[in-house]
C-alpha cells in the first residue's frame, strides 16, 4: 500500500513517525514537499521518499493525506484534479470542507467522493493527540478503518456523523491545548506571585495539570465527582473555586469553545470560495 503526503510539515512528520513506529514501511510512504530542507530532514530521519512535485506514483497512491496549510490547499490540489485513481483522501487541514476538497479534486465536473476529514491537535506531535474524524458516504468500512489506523498513530480518534460537528471539535480539542497552556501560564504566574522562582512555579503548575489529567483519564468518576472529592466544605479548594466561579471561569471556557467553533465555520466559508 502506497501512502502519499501532500505537505511535510510538523503534523505530517509526526504522523509519519507514528506510522513507522506502528509498522508502516517507510519505503511505502511518499511526501510531496516544496521545501528542500524539509525533504532532506524527512529522508534522513524517517527514511521516506520525498518529491518536490507530484508524479505518477503519487497520483496512483492508495492513500493521499492532505497536510498543507488550508490557505494553500486549492492551489496545491490543482495538479490532482481528475488525476487520482480511487485513492482514499484524508484531509487534516483545518476548516476546509469535503465538498470544496472534492470539487477541487474532481474531474469532468464530477466531485471526488472518497474523502475523510480530520481535525487533529498539536499534542499529536508527541503521540498524545486526539482527532475528530468524518467520512463522506462513499468511504466504506475498510476506508474508515484505514483512516483510523493512520490517525491513531499519534493519539486517540473520535468519529462524528455530521461534518458540521468538526467545527465543535475544533473549538474543543483543536484549539483546546491553547486553553490548557493558558491555564498553566496563569497557575505558574500565581506561583511566582507567591514567591516561587520560575523553575519551581512552572514545575508545580505542569505537574499539577499533567497529574490531574492522568487521574481523570484513569478514574471511573466524572471530572465533576473528582472535583467534589478534592473540595472540602469551607476548605482551601472551596475558597479557590469560589473565586473562579465569581469571575465566570466556567462560562468563559464554554464561550471560548463557541467562539472557536464559529470562527471555524467562517473559515470554511472563506476558504471554500472559488
């Protein structure tokens, strides 16, 4: 099975690295990348074949994974219009809808239909990501399974049955790492305000967030129950949570996700224009 990547940036490199670790043969992976330095690095570190432009082998691949920037996608797909021979096409480009990708890939006025759209997130760079996934109706069970094998190389996967739900995935997990990083920043700043040096404040903040996430993942209890277990009436945690509630912290997070999802929809409208 031949798998071609259109784009060889950080997310593509993470996916390829994870795939190789899980048994995909480097010799079966092709990467089309304009940047010569990136091509050299991928060849040296992962042993894959790289190309500056698509050729017959790419057009005849079994899987084409789209990993270029959304703003560059239409131009990058121009050489592929009507040239693919039934490949499963997987897009990890934020915001771009399958109808637009299918139109750009199609030939003789017919859209390309064997498409999967994914929304991964940056923890995929260390194999700890999560990706929302949606498959077009033309993708069969084998195609869906193959898409999961590829995306699961860098983390968890979640299927949605309506493509519009990927905008919500973008708001929750796609942008979500930034919310967590922002919280770590705030916790570190609070530590420094309490007199800790930078290194100690950061260690306390990072270990707390990491440990709490691991505990939540390992527990049968919901996050709400875990929160209640650590919150004694009249205690220190209750005092802290009261301050967060008074400042609308919970609602602010909900509104942040809503704003990110809305912006994802707007980008889809903008990027899909011909």
